[in-house]
C-alpha cells in the first residue's frame, strides 16, 4: 500500500475515534473539556499528516517520529495533549504497514518494528514526554523532564523496547508494545465485526465500552489511582450487561456525563481504539 | 508556505466546516442524511489530502485536479457527493496559495489562477460532473454527462473561466470565480473576526447564517426552485434579527430540523464557508 494511503488510514482513524459518541469521559463530537475541545483533535489530526506519511516510508526512527508527531500536533492546536499515547501505537503500526507486502502481515511486522528500536528511540521519546508535559508515570527512577534520566538511559543502553518492558505491568500502551499489539488487534476485529450491523459510530462506542470493561485504563490510574480505574471498568461492565446498544445508550450517556464532570477520562483506552481503527481501515474496512 | 502546510489548512477547513453545528439543512456533527453521513465527510477530507498537496505545487491543471479530488473523495466513502462544490473553490485557492510569496497576495493570485484556465480544464470539469452524477444546472445547451457537450466545449474553444462566466448569474460558485472570490474572502474575514469572541464552532455557524440570509443558495435553487432558496434566506434573516447566537441558538436548531426534514440543504453556501475557512487558516487564524 502507498505511504500516502497508509497515512490517510491513520488520520481517518484519529478522526473517527474522536467523533464517536457517547464515549464515557473522553472528548467526542458532543463533549469538550474546558481547555481541550473536539476541534483541537481535528486540528491535531490534520496537522500530523506529513509525519504519518514519513513514518510509512521509514525503516527506523520510531522515537524521533513520535516526537515529530507530538511537535506537529501541538503546532496546529493549543488544546494541550490530544494524541500523544495514540502516536506511540500508531507510529510503529504505520511503519509496519509501510513494510507490508500484504495486509495479513501487519502483526508480524509491527512486532519487529518495536523490537528493533534503539537507545536513540528511547531518548527521543523521553524528550517528547518532557517537551509535551504529558501526565505519565515515570519508569522506575527515570524521572520525566529530567535531563539526568536521558543520561541514565544512555549509560544503561536501554532501548525503547526495553523501556516499554519495564512499564509493561502498569501501562497498557507499553503492554501493547511488548505483547504484539494483541488488544489493539482485538479492537480492530471488534470494530470490523460490528460496523455493518451498527454503523461506524456505534461499532466504535461498543468496542470502547467493551475494552473499558475488561481493562483498567492507564491514564485514569495515573491521574487518580487504580481503584478509580477499576471502578470505571466495573461500571462499564454493568452497563454492557443490560443489553444491546439501543437499550443502553442512555446509560452510557449518564456514565459519560458523570465521568466528564469528575474529569475522569480513559485516554489510554481511546489511544488503543485509534490504533485498532487504523488496523481495520488498513485491512480494508468500509463504512 | 510549504505545500503540505497549505494542504493541511484546506483539509482542516473541510473538517471544521462539516463539524460546525447547528448549520441549517446541512450535515454536521449532529445531523446526517439517510445515505450521507458526517463520517463520509471525514473520510472524504482524509482521502483528498494528496490531491490538495499536489494542487499546492501545481502551476496549471485546475480542471484535472478538481476531477482527481472528486475521484479520491469518492474512493474513500460511499456517501455520494460530499465536497464537489467545495473542490471547485478550494483547488484554485490552494494553487494560488502555493504561488504566494506572502499571505496578502492570495486574492490577486487566485484571480489569476482562474483566468488562466484552459479548454482542457473545462473538459475535465465536465467529465468530473458526469462521473460523479452531481446535481447541477447544465450550462446553456451543454448537457451534463453528455459526450456531445464535451465536443461542443472543444469546438467552441471554451475555457473553464468562460464556462463559469456563462453560469455566473445563477450559480454562486461560478460567480465567485468571476468576481475574484469576493464573498469567500468576506466569509473568511467574518470567521476570523468572530473566532475569539465566539469560538470556532459559533464563528462558523453565525457566518453561515449571515451568508444564507443574504444569498440564495444555488444548490437549493437547482434541487427545488428560486422561490425555495429565497424563503430559506428570508427565514435566516428573520432569525438573525432576533439577537445574538446565544439568544437564537434554539431558533437555528428548529430551522435546521425543518430543513433537514424537507431535504433542503444549502450545499453551495457550505462550499463557500469551507473556502472561507481555508483562507482564514492560511492567513494564520488560531482557535
């Protein structure tokens, strides 16, 4: 597939994810946070295009591509962090797509892309974190925005894959890196299976709810604590048990309003949905 | 400005326009038509990116670029005509932006781009019309989708600019071509002037309502008749007279519901708003 086609799939994935509504706690076409709005996500999605296209042509440089994506995203909007976590998943997936000779080999290729990352990639990601002031749990004693951390990474010769290994147990995005993007591919399959019956909006909403119900969101865990993340999962689970999307839509809406009011946004789950949408579009999903 | 920066402004203009709500009669983030949905507009906006970037680098070929844009837009979604009229305005504007050495010269450059169009450009646009099966009033005896029309254009040596001159009196998009994109630049100024006070969504909504109130929409005129287009304008005018956006929001919503129910969509006005948004983003508008 041509690099510009891969990049457009990634961009469309970002647009479809942020548009899907209601998506409890997260920004969507009908819900904003005071300083970050739906339109900031649109601007970030448009702004990052050249980096996505570059990634589809690149054989290496995951870390610096993620950093470029963050810089470009921030240049096009003032709403703060919109897609940082998404880029950590999307960039290696887009690079892997660029290597694929057929659509079925994406899974094998992305495993390879992340395993091939270098110490430089780790340093670049750390730079991106500190530049973007993203809320994230520091890996071990490697404090973020701390110049000495970058020196430590270099001294210890930690690759980006190895950094992700350290974070794997408590960070769902790092976990995807280590475990072959398994949950991301599951999300892709779920969206693709639901799109004909439910349409693209509801396919994303149901997949998001299902994902939330069986995973504690890292972003909530970092912003609040693991109890809060567990509560949110349990709540999603109970709503899903009540019936199909048309039965539970109002429950999802109330859940959404509550989370938004408390500022509880399952941002990492949204990142995985974006990556899942990319896979399903890359594999040919129509809607 | 770099071609990829110009293309991203054009793409973001498309995204911001379709998202703005409520926009009486047209698709927006909260309103769909049965066969054409908000997500089709997102897919068209993502899909057309490479053509926009190519246009920003092109010195000629307006007609074939518009045709490519339509083909690419349709390749990425099955919702039918989403952005045809918008491309007729955006493509020459994007080409003009690519020629600009400073942001102030866009108006002069776009006048030149349209005046330089050729017979080939006219033929390519006619081909695009017939391929896309867009609802449009044929120019004089030049029937659309009619191979003999293309021969007539060639025989008479009509350039695309000259075709637009024939249509100028009854088609607001053709009128923009002939009159230096005057109303489009007015829309750009209006959006830019309102964005700080009202935010980007409402800046677009108010500008759309004001535009509608003083122009009979070509798309409505072609689909219904000029009486209907006039009615819609009068209705928009009366609503605007009641007060500011926060006072009239519910009136705009009711107006929207009514037009959607009747299938009365002021599509040409939306096209001009997209082009206006492009100009304001190109000129540096932040939101």
